[in-house]
C-alpha cells in the first residue's frame, strides 16, 4: 500500500526520509533512456520522476510507461552524480509522484540540499 498522498510536500519529505534509510532511489528506464516528461509546473522544462520505493515506481509502470523497467539507483550516486548532471542539463526532478501524477518538481540542487540537512 502506497504511503503517498495528495500532499506533495509530505511526499517530498517521505522521499528524502525513505531514500536516506534504504540508500536507494527508484526510476524508470527503457531502451531510449530514463523516463522524463514535460513539466506541468514550468514551461519548456523537462522533469525526471523518481520514487522512494520500488512499489510506488511500479505503480506507474503502466499504460504509456509500460515499456519502461523499474530500476534502483544507489542514493550516493543519485546525489553525487545524477543531480549534478540533471542540473547541468536543465532537467527538473520529480519526487514521489502519486497516483494522480502529482509531485514536487524541483531543481536538482534544491533536492541535493535536503540530503545535507
């Protein structure tokens, strides 16, 4: 059962807490690369969604995203490499999108700061 709710700030806090605990971040990838889509909050921006549990990521592995594979990313690599690269590429990070595809969209550097706190 997903712990995600319509409270996107709470889902963000859950993302940070759970990934710190498990040391894993979950994303989706297919033969063309990692899942990214147009931002709903920021015009002309791409956002790459990530989840704090495999179950929540798999819940989105349906319909237009059914050809993606749910994969884990070690937290240290995510924070030290991924967030830097995404920031350089101008890609936002989406955390713990709920079943309505609602979630916090933020600058990778802002997410990285939450791991330093």
